[in-house]
C-alpha cells in the first residue's frame, strides 16, 4: 500500500492554471511546473484518507511502465494535506489538450461531417501501438474506449486511464475479474461475471478497440441507447456488431472491425497481428501527413467550440 505521508506536496512543484474537465474520480486541471513552466494535466481526488485500490493500480502501472509515444506520460503522484477539509491526491500526467477522440467525432457529427477513413486508420494505428506496448509489458488495459484515447494538439494519439488495468505475471497470463465499461466490454469478460471458472487474456482489449472503431465511425458504440446492465446480457448473445451503415464505409474498415469483434477470443487476432491489417498498414509512409491533418482538424473543432461558447455568453451572460 502507498502511504500518503510518503508522497510529496504538489504545491512545491505545480500550480493550477485552469479546469479542463471532469474525470471518474474528480476534476482534471491544467497545471504549470513552477521551475520550468512546462504544462501538465492533474487528476485531483479529494477528500482522501487513503489510496483507493484502483488509483494504486493505476499508479503502479504508470510508475513502472516505460515511456511510449502512444501512452500518456506520468509525472508523479502527490498529496496535499488539509486537516480540516480532507487531503487531495494529485495524479500528474502529460497534457493531451486536443481532447478525446469521442469529443472530436461528436463535434464533427454535429456539423454534419464524419472522420475521414484515413484519419480513423491513423488513430487506430496509434491506439494499437499503445496497446502493443502495454501487452508487451504484460498489462491489459480493460477499458479501451473513445474517451480513453486522447489527442495532443500536434495530432498525437495517447492511451490514458489505467484505473482498471491489470498486471499479468509469468504464472498468471489470464484474468477472471469482470471490469470495464459495459458497451465496450468483451463477451469473455462479461462471462466471468456469471461463471467464475472463465478467464480471458489481453485480446479483450482488441474487442474494445473494435467497438471504439465503430464509435469513430458512428459517434456512439453499439447498444448505446440501452441501459448498461441490459447490454451485459445482449453482448454475449447478439452476433458481433457492425457499423450502422457498413455500405457507406470501405471494405477494409469493415473487415478490420469484424476481425476485432470475433466473439471467440481464442480465434481473435492480437494487436500485433492487427498492426499488419491492410486498413492499418495504409498509414505507413503517410503518418506525418495524417498527423498534420488530424492536428488541423482538432484546431478547427476547438475554434468552432470556442466560437459557440462566445455566442452563448453574448446571448445569455450579458
């Protein structure tokens, strides 16, 4: 267990600039390093009396996981004591100020547009590289979804949120606990909820990525309008989902999704195998160009969002 008293006070290093979002456990802020001015993001959990099991799991994974371009960088965990209102736990991470891929897709759909297939392949390529890094280090993410794939303003793709991730060991290469977000949850993970002798491996992340691929096309995962508990009954029983209008997308994208969503995980390809899929390999040699296109798209959507906020304030805040 991590002792709170062993953690440094964040006030010596970090200064809060502004609120940038709300996470599972608390608010997320943009912070600046007092020594060099560099920017980061911090998840602040308060009030805290001890370290939550999921936070400890995320801390242990982030602390020992080697850096990778497609996994969010970790700058440390801090504790700000307050005997009156309760202490704050600070998890300081790389700032991904391009937002999530979910926000990007939904913003485009509001304008009657959709993500270009080449950009989708670039995002999935980055996510696959991040997952390959995790899997090579014996870590299953277990909550891959659009909100957990963040973008930098430069067009970088980063996996985040390891609160329900699992560390595999040489003696335990499978897991048997049912965790994750229902809409993205693999059938074999759901099965562990009902039958304790069931298990799964890192390929559960492949299923979740397939659902995320549908989300990148349609804006929502399959069954999104259903109660989450009901989806836990539907996913194992339904045939593998597809895009709402498969005929409007190229054959390669549809085939990639179908490979991710093979229900028998023993027959489902690994992330390393999927990196060789033609839909993903089209990124090779074009990654810099696609990164630039994505960066321009992010900037355009952020400017539209800022303009909409300004119009709202002019109308309702004056």
